[in-house]
C-alpha cells in the first residue's frame, strides 16, 4: 500500500518520539507550548470530562522546583520521607515485564559508562530527572482526586498527544514518573489545591544531539507478541 503524505507525517511524529534525557538550552516559544497543549486537549475523555491540569514551569520557577526536589533526593534521610502517592509499577514484577525494565535500564547505563557497582553514578543520573534533564520547559500534570481509573486512561491519551504534537514542531520530550515520589514538595512549591494529585512530570525542549544518552533506542515487541486477529 502506498502511504499518503498525511499518513507519513503522522507516522513520523509517532515513531520519532523518544524519551530524551539531555536537552539544549534553546528556549521554546510560548506560542509553541500553547499550540501543543491546545492540540493535545483534543484527546478523548469519557463524557468529555477533560481531567487534565497542567503547570508549565520555565525559568526561575522551574529552577526552584528542581533545586528543592534535588536537595531532598540527594539527602538519604530526606528521600526516605517521600514516597509515591499511587503505584505506577507492579508491586510484584513478572516476566516479560521485569526483563524489559532491566534491559532498558542497563542499556542506558551502559551508554553512560555506569556499572552495577556505581551506585552514586546511577543515583546522580536518576537525579537528572528532577532537573527536567536541563530542558527549558517542565510540565507537572495533576488530576482531581475524585476522578477514577477511566480518567487516568484518558490522561494517557492527553500525554501522548503532547509528545506527538511536540515532534510535529521539531521538539522533544521525556515523560517522567520520577516526580511522583516528591508529590508533597511539588504540592507545596506549586500551591496545588488539596483536591489535586500529581500524575507525572514531563520535559520539553530541543534534544542535544551531542549527548550519548540520546542515542538510546528501545525495542518494541513485534505484532505476533501482543496481537491476535480473530475472524
């Protein structure tokens, strides 16, 4: 089948999306940020509930949040006082998910020259999450606590729309569940209403092509591994 220019453009935006872990300091125009969010808000949601709230952090606001979380992350006593408000990952890992998790982690660390024994190096790399990997724009996403599981499914489509719309503008992203551990600090720093809870963060900017971590290419299961055609 011959693909159309429209199909090629959409497919390219989706397949070129990667989690970027090193960004250039190049500013992102506010018009581009607003355009991305306006497009993303066309994501479907049950009965049009639109359960997303977005906090866009730039400049000093981004730096303040990063500094506060990093201070806690780098102090083991403080870090132990913080935990996720919801379970993102399974409480008990099983195959094939644990193997996939380990592979992507060790593939990244191998690129960075980090070994299993280098606990400090791995902790420092994890801490780069809280700097939004030096991206000029950081998002913090929240959801109303009254919303249930279906709204979280809707939220995922909204987040994907942001990442795809960013690619259409030549921008890159990294969705970050790492922020959920420090939801209390985020709530204080951003003065979140009590009825909102942190979903995740996301970095937005232009990928630094000179950083080796940005060469990481994650594998995807071929169709027979997760698709069944029934007739």
